[in-house]
């Protein structure tokens, strides 16, 4: 059976789902950049014997199906889990809440960002960082003025990848944070309750929401690269 375009329309709650996804995905992205960038740089520049274990954990997170990741998060941070019960006593509820929503996006997108950002830092010649150190720059200034600018293309790609991954996360969010409903969960709800007529409009809004940040990052970095 064919559904005519005139029968397509937005469902109740679609607007709030867009706002939820935009706002909290941005919060998750900020946390991913703040915590993932130092970790990626450290993995790229500090060899150690146990680094393979960190690599294995990152690959395990990448390979874990989203629904399984949600179940693991629920078993760790749910109300009956030790960590979850302690956090709940402190007033932080990590099921069906805003923090749970951000947590699910953070865990699902962080490995993608760290792997891509690490590759970006590994592409920076170490000799340039050493020259900056010999000229009197501190390691922090060398990182800011040498490593970051030279790795900006790869970091921009890592940010774009993490943004799209966090924004589109469905499985983990469905398990630990059904509420508040973001776009992916609302798409599923609309399909179950209404049908395709309420799916495609929100899906196109998702594409319009997800694409500007990666496109702007790519254009800005390439423009600076050409200057």
C-alpha cells in the first residue's frame, strides 16, 4: 500500500524530541571532546606495556551491539546495581533521566572519537613537538600550538563522527533512557503507534539536524588549511 505525500505529517512530541536530541547530544559531545582528547593524545604519544588493554577495551566498545551496550550500562548504573544505587543516594538517577540520556550517548560515541583523534595525533611528526620543547615551550603550550593545529583535520573528522554517532544512538538510549525521548526513540515510537506517515517527516528533520555540524567543521578546517 502506497502512502501519499499529503498524508505525511509530524506527530505530537516530535518538536520536543528534536530539542532533546540537539541539546543533550551537544552536552555529550562536549564531554567526549573534553575527556577524549587528552586520552587520545596520551595513547598516541606515551608508549606503555599495558596499552593493548586500553585498545582492547575501545575495540570491545566499538564491537558491542547498541542494545547490548544499553543492557551493560543498565546492569552497571541501574537502580539495583551497586554503582547505580550509590549514585541514586547522591541524587543522580541514571535511568530514564537526562543524565542517563547523556551517559548512553557518551559511552556509545566516545570510542569512535578516541580512535579517530588518536590517529590524528599520531599523524603529527614528533620532531615538531620536540623542537617546540627545545625552544622553551612547556608540554602544554607545545600541545596547544603544535599538536592541536597540525591534527585539526583529523580532530574535526573525529568530532563530526562522534556528533553523528551520539545523535543517532538508539539501542543504548532505548534501554537506559527511554525518557526523555530523543529523535531515534521517537522515530521508533511513531512507527509503532502511527506508521510511516509519522516517520519520514521526523527522519528528514534528523538529517537536517545532524548534517550542519560535520559540514561546517569540514569547511572551516579546510578553509584554514588552504590559507
